């Protein structure tokens, strides 16, 4: 009997005992190709000496110093690195221990900013239906994933949800990408006007949607339009790059590809690459200046913020990500992986869409390719695929997104950036075997 309260109480998890590059090894010596980086976390694989040595060295000199008393060197250095790398005047960073905490900090910062500048009526948030921003109550209220929210609805603050940019499902026949992007972005304006612009604090969105819709990238111009609308009504734009940031989509920040500058950006997973738990909220100068010239105090904090060992890990991760060759390597492997996936599954009767950016790729499964009808949720295609893949020695991240109020099945592929060409081929072979096990009728066909 285990004394651990596992999230899935009846799941029979193997015991992970070692990490080796792109693989995790279990207690029976089985090797699993980590094609999802856990949940888009392990961008450098599981045995990066540079990061490990940095954490060990930090623990040997200063394991912890509470930020209520001290700043510390890795904390200051990491802030320098991230703000130098982030395009636009996002020159300040607030460090926390994970993605949900980064979102909570961003939401509260948005709210307090409006108090600092004398607009106390602004507290409302707008987000999108197919989105996930974390599991703490504020973050959960912000996300639109109905399956994750359902049990806690009575405890959630009232956040408005507009349509996501979900071209595969929602673009009308004959509608150009540009017109589609404008149409869905304009839902933001309609909602701001409905609520009353003077009450709206922020709009929150993932530049490339991860855990709810499987690497949904926006159409060209969508975020430019969103930025214009936010500016028109004095609403802050919070971009959640917890999953899609830190190089995952081919640029360090995903928003770089949209030609806009947000007011707040959250990052986490790839920031510590799994070597330490860490998250961060990058803050536009305009907001920081309001706090500095106002109360000089942000009414929010956690014990482990700015943890020296976590920051030391993230500094070492940044050093690796900015090495020449690392980001071009993401582009190269992305091209190879997309080509291999399209070659193998492009004609699969139950793979409706293969999409994403960089090494952030989603497969959407459908019962019928022509009608795009999702599978009956009772069949649990996503969950059984995870099991079948593990049996093949492959980790992919399954998802039950919500499509038109119903669950749909996706899987997310987000391998370490160090994946080799041979491992790309191994990934696709193992995924094909797992899909055959889950959807035997397609194999027969
Ligand atoms: N935002 C996004 C976009 C995420 O994908 C996640 C985690 N999947 C979170 C926030 C929450 O992060 P964490 O699990 O570290 O709290």
C-alpha cells in the first residue's frame, strides 16, 4: 500500500529512478522516451550537467535566504537575463515557484496597478474558453476548461470567457484567416463594452494554447487586434507563456512571433526545465513605475519566491538556451517532427489536425474527419493513448479539451530540445504503435 495521495488514486505508476537525456528510466530498467517533456517542462532532457552542477554549487553556498530579508545573486542575475531577452519594456520580474503562482501574481498585479493609478473600479477579467491558467482558485477561475472547473464553480470568481482562436474548428468556409482572426478578437471588444470598460482590468490568453486544446497557435494578426482593443479601453494584456514560453515555440518568448508587447507575461515550466520548481511574471515598466511611485509595495508573496537554488537552475537553463545552435536546433527538429507526423498520420482517419509551433505540437483526434465530430468522451481516447504509449516506452501528454462544451481528445508532443533525429523517428514509430492499440479499427482500415 502506498501512503502517497496520488492524483489518480487507482493508477499503477511505475517508479522513476533515473533520467538519461531524453529518457526516464523506471525501477525495472524500462526506458521511456519523454516526448512531452512531462508537461512541456523538460526542455533540456533529464541529465544536463551544466544545470545540475549549478544547483549543487548554489546549495553548497546558499540554499535559502527569505526574500523578506535579502535579495540574492542568482535571483538578480536571472532577472537581468530574462528582461534583457524579453522584447519590449518588460524590465522587471517577480519570481514564484510555478505556473499557477505566476498567474496569481499577474492577476493581483493587474488589480493593484489600477488601485495605484486611481482606477479602483477595474477588477474584472476576461479570458478564453479553451484555456488553462492553473489550478489555484484565481487561476482556475481564469481558465475556461470546463472539466477542470466543474466541481469548484461555486468557489470561482466571475471571469468572462470569449472564443479562443481555434481555426481548425471555428473558421467559416470561405472566411480568410485574417477575417477569422479579426472576428474572434472582436469578441473581446464586445465583452469589454458589455461589462463596461471602466470595470475591466485585464485580458488573459496563452499565445499558443497548451493543456486544453493541444498547441493551438493564433492566426496572423489575431494578437495585434487583441492588443489594439486592450489599448483602446485601457485594459491590460496578460500573456500566459507558462507552457509555450522559454523556447518551446522556436523563440524564447512566444509573443515575439506576434509582433506585440504584452503588459505582463508569465513563464514557468521551461524556466527551470524541471531541475527546480520556479515560475516568473515579467512586468512592463509602466506597471512597475506605478507601484514604485505609488505604495511601493505589492500586496502579495510566497515563502519560496526567488529561491536561490531555483534561480540558479534557471540561470543555467538560460545559459543553455542561449548557446548558439540551441534555438536553430529547435527549428530543425520541429521541421523533422512535423514532416514525420504528417507523413505517418496525415491520412489517419482519426487524426483530425496536426498543429503547433516549434517543438510544441498537438494532435487532435476525431471520430470522423469530415464532420470533425469528437469521440464519445466515455471512450477516453486521450487517457487510453497515454497508457498505450507508456506500454510502448513513450510519454505523450493526453488532454481532454472542451469542444463546444464537450470533451475532445488531443495529445501534446513537446520533446526536449536536445532530441536527436533518430529519436524523432522513434517517437513517431512508438506513437503509431500506441494509436494502433487504442484505435484498432483505424489500423484494420
Ligand atoms: N498556465 C499554463 C498555460 C499552463 O499550461 C499551466 C500548467 N499546465 C499553468 C498555467 C499552471 O502551472 P503549474 O502547474 O506550474 O501551476
